[in-house]
């Protein structure tokens, strides 16, 4: 079976052309909107994107994945990002920001930003934390005698010894908890030595990669208390699980979905319009109803029914501890390594 | 005559040419999806680290020297290889009798046994691993059953360690050793065993002296397959291993995906691949030598 040079050249040209065509097609594609799976994807498909199209005429394309997948695609894209707008936890967004992939929003093109609680707008509009899922202390109502009221209860209530669930360091929940513990027991959210020492006192604890896994540990009874987001616990309650969640008196943490304008994106005006729509008071309300987030728009209507399920709304949004992640980026790898070695 | 005349045309220049075209897709696939990604990973592993860019400007061997000088990494590498070897040995011990039975059986229930053998592959990986979590957790089915019959007073740690990973990987990779063995055992002529028996050898001696040696190629293929799949598995160790059962693939993904450390993660991936190639090469050499010594 001998391949002539001409045959080889034609074959290779065809193959390379077939690989290049999708790229050319992608260059002409509309605004690509990244979001997460499950309830999020359902909401985006059924409500958010049709609403965006009727409000703005933009016909976006949905891309479902994890924040870290979106990071990989933007990094791999180099000067040709597949997205014009990024959505991911603020600590993850900070990595791409530090690497120069983002540029500030033009707030004149995002009128709803003026109605957003100011703590969620990064300095110089370098990212807006538009979707907020508070994290409180969740516990098993049938297995815990004294319900928690403070983060300190994790250390002080003997019921919780060996029965605590925590996120593993790959999840934003773990780094948020680390910084909270540093703040509660140390000199501030960057006092990681103190945080590590205090968290080691909680060993042994169940470690989970994502909220669903924390929920599974709670349902199995392997953990009877864990810091988890309201979304997860409300969903479990809807299914009849004996779980509750409280906002500790020191304040709550939150998964803050940071929206950022990608510098090499092709659809920057559409990206601004999309963010503006996400920040809309009604859209924020609808999201809160669909998956128990806390509206970031100060004009969103928060009725008693909503407050009963997700109490961190309206003025109580000030209880959310929002950290600055730009300096953390330089230490993230070292801290992840340290967690792996010490929290075993 | 015409048929005889047609034969040279089939092997003529024109047909050789059209057959050559068939090589191109495989060649492109190999270059595009194997060689190029590996080259990219190797290049990435030599890049300097940076927190202000995906990677730094220069090239360095630091990721390799750091990893190879780190006892923690060596510990995880050793654990990964140990899990791979344990899964392989257990799979062989469990799988051989099943493959032997399937090869010899003439029962009408054989097809049902085939379905049982393949059953681990018929359920999604994440679903299957979740099922193992329900079985092996502290309050899981296994611990509850052991406590109910009074064998234990406190729950055993069956997951978040290498044990849970080994159990779940053995379950899923068992078909990968049974199927190559089955093909091999079915190809062994029954006349050989009959000849051995007619010359006075017992059933056991016939198995040890005739069947087992002749099934060595199947054992070799199956064990390599299970070993390589076990050491490179990700989902099962990630979900069942916890911190105590963390393997290299989990660590590599953590470096690459969780910490965005592409150069260091790529170096770990290359180290893992090199160790796997080394072990498989060594094993092939040893088993080939053993097979040459067979009667």
C-alpha cells in the first residue's frame, strides 16, 4: 500500500480543511452564553434566553459546562475566545483577570448595574458578581439536637465532631470557608496559617467535590452539618429531606457568579446587553424562584414567601462576606497543595 | 479464464492507489489526536509557571525536578500503581474462572452469563460510582448489614481510601479481562486437553500444564488492559477515593482544572504516562520471557 506524494498532499489538505471549516463557522457564530447544567441550564433554555431575545433581539447560543471548563476554553482560545462574556465564581474569574483575558465593562451600556447592590460590582467595573447563591450552615434536623447559630459551633458543639462535611479545595466553597476561618480566628481573610490550624481541628471530616456531593453526605448521615448553598438545601427540602439551613450570626458566604467581558470576544455589545438583562430586577426574581439565589438587584421584589426560604435578600445581602480575590491568585496553587497534604 | 485474468487487475496500480487513500483518515487521526496533543503536553510541561499568564515566557525543567523530588507525589504515584496492580490481580483471579466456564459451557444459560459479565458496562460511570457510594459509605448498605449481623460495632471505613477505589474499579474492569481471556480460551483446541487426559494426566494437571500456559496471551492482554485502565481511571478515584485514596489522575486533573496550573499538571501527566509505559514494557518483557519457556 504505497501512498504517492500527490495523494498524501490531497488527503492532508482535505483533512486540514475539514478541521478549519468549523473554526471559520465559529467565527461567524452569535453571542455564546456559558451556563451551568441542571436547574441552571433548564432556566436559561426555557426562560432566560427566550426573554433576552424578545427584549433585545439577540439570539444567543447556549454552552453548558462548569466555570473551569469555560476558563480552559478561553485560555485555549488565546486571542480568539469562544465567549465574549464569562460566567464563573469570582475566585475563578480572578485567575483569568490576572492573566489579562478580561476588560472592564462600560457601565453606561449596563443601566441595571446602577440598581445592583454595590458590593457585587468590582472596582473599575472589572467584573460584576451578578448571581449570588449564599452559603450557610446546613444540618440534619433529625440528627442534630442543638441547631447551629454560629460558625464557631463547628468547633464548639461536640455533636458535630467527626460529623462535619466540607468542600474539598478544588471547589470555591472550600476557599471561601478557608478565608472565613482566617477572618474569624486570625488577623484577616489572608491569615491562612491560622485557618489551616483551625480547620485541622475539625478532622476527620467528609470532603466533597461539589454541592450535590455534600448533599449526598448529609442525606446518608455521613455528615450531619456542612456549609452548603441555599440552592442545594432548598432543593433537598422540596424533596422532603430532613435538612435545614441557617445564616450564622457572623455572616454568610456566597457563590458569587462573576460576569466578565472577554477582551478577545467578538460580541461585546451583545455581552453588555446580556449582562444588563441578567441584572434586571424581574430576571433576578425569576432566578430566585427557580433555584433559590438571592436577587442582586436592589429593586427586585422580595415577598415573605421568598424570605421564608432564602432569608439573605434585600438589606440582609450586606451579611454576605465578599472577598477580594485578585491577590489570592498568586497563592492559590500553594494553598491547594497545602490543603491536599494537610487535610487528609 | 476471466476470473484468472481479473486477479492481476485487482492488485494493479489503480487499486493500490485507491487503497492508499484509506490510510489518510487514520494518519490524520493519529497525528491530529495523538501525536500533536502529546507534543503540546510535553511543550506545556516545559513552560515556566506564571500567575499573570497561562504560562511564563521561558522554558524550564523545574516542574519535573519539583515533582520527582516530592515525596508526596511519589506516595500518590506508588498508591496509583498499587491500586492498579491489586485491581489487575483480583480481576484475573475472579475473571479467569468465569472466562473458563463461558468458554467450555454449552448451556442455554450462557447468554445470560454474558449479560452478567457485561453488566458493569451497561450503566453510566457516574451512576455506577454513586451506587458504590451508597453501598460503601459509613452509613451505607455494607456497613449497615455488617452491623445488623453483629460482625462490627462501628462502621468500617470502606471508602475515601484505596479500598473503595479498588472494589469499584475491580467491578467495572472485570469484563476487560474476561473478554480477551474468553477469546483466547475458545481458540484452544479441546483435542489438546483430551490428549493430555488420555495420556493419564488428571484434570488439574491438564489445566496447569496445557490450558493455563496456552491461555497466557489472553492473560497478558487482559491484565495489561485492566492495569492501564485502572491507573488512568479518574471518575471512580475522584468520587470514592477522597483524600486517602487520591490517585495520580485525580492529582493531574486537580492541577490542570482546579488550580489552572497547566505546566505543572502537564509535567505530572507526562511522568504518569512514562511510568505506565515503563511498567507495561517491563511486564510485556517478563511475560514474553515466561511464555517462551513454556513447554
